[in-house]
């Protein structure tokens, strides 16, 4: 890893740490939700199995939020500000910028995930280190896939405001549909259920996918992420969208 890339990663991490609202929704909100929904008889406490199930949904939310806002929308914002057109005037510089932002967002996402697991596992459950490490490993893979797919956002002809609105709607639909599927009395259609990347990620991390469907579901999600990310890299826009309107 070059010194220039390391410096860029450090700058981008510091920039994200200066966003208190982003930190709240990425980190504090899932912890608050898990604590508030824990049983209150004999104090808030979750069995190891129930903790893994609920923590998986929280981690899926963190992964989706960081990928969409901390990475995808950041790329759009840099483009719309004129930064990409003015300073990243060569493919090598654009590639380094993308890699640095990807790594910075990965560092932030892993930090959120580690802090979430450390705080909630200590206060809400009695769980061994092995299940926690497995959960963290699955979360890392999920974040990596979500973030690569999020490059697709930077290839769309959208202003920052339009991209932000679309991503907000997408995340709301994904999260609400996922929560509704958990509360539904009848089992949802598995095809429709796993078309939602939020549900697929949560079930993957909690081992809730039926054994016969594990390979098809994961293969479909990885393929979708690869196609979206590859298209984003191929069609990455340089000029601000507002300048052509």
C-alpha cells in the first residue's frame, strides 16, 4: 500500500468521524434499539441464540447504512462538488481515490461493528468468543459486498439531492420490509424475502437461511453486488450532473 493511499485513507476516516449524525445512525441507534427491545424481566438479558438473531439484523442495518451513505453518497458528493473533475483527472488518481474511500469506509464499518458487538455482548448476553468472531467475519463479508455494489450509485445521472432521496427511500423500504417479514404470522415467500439484500444479510449472519437455499441465495447476492459494482466502475461519472442541466 503506497504512502499516498495511506494518507488519503486517514483523511477520509477523519472526515467521516466529523459527522455526528452519521455516527449516531450507524452506531448508536442500533445499540439503543437492541437495548430497548430486550426483555426487562430480571434485567435486560438475551440468550446467546436470541442475541445472535437480533444482532444480525442490527449489523445488517449498519452495513447497509455505511455502504449507502458513508461510501456511495460520498462518491456522488465528491463528483457533484467538482472535486473529481478538477483534481482526479487521470484514471490512476480516480482509482486511488476509490480505493482510499473504500478502505476508509471499511475501517469505519468494522469499527462500528466491533464497538456494537463489544458493548451489546457485554451488557445483554453471555456468549462465547467463537460465535462473536463468526458474526464479525460474516459482517465483514457483508459490508465488503454492500460497499462494492454501492459504486453503482456513482454511475447514475443523479444530483446529490436526488441520490440522497433515492437511497433514503431504498433503505426505508428494505428495512421496513425486513422488519415486517419478522413480524408476519405467515412465512413470507422466500424468493421475495431474499430479493431484499437487508433480509438476506441478516439471515446470512444469523444462520437463518434454509440449508437448501444457502448457496443459491448467497450466490445471487454476491453476483448482484459484483454486477452493480463492475457497472459502477465501468460507467463512473466524472462531470457533475448539475453542470449538464
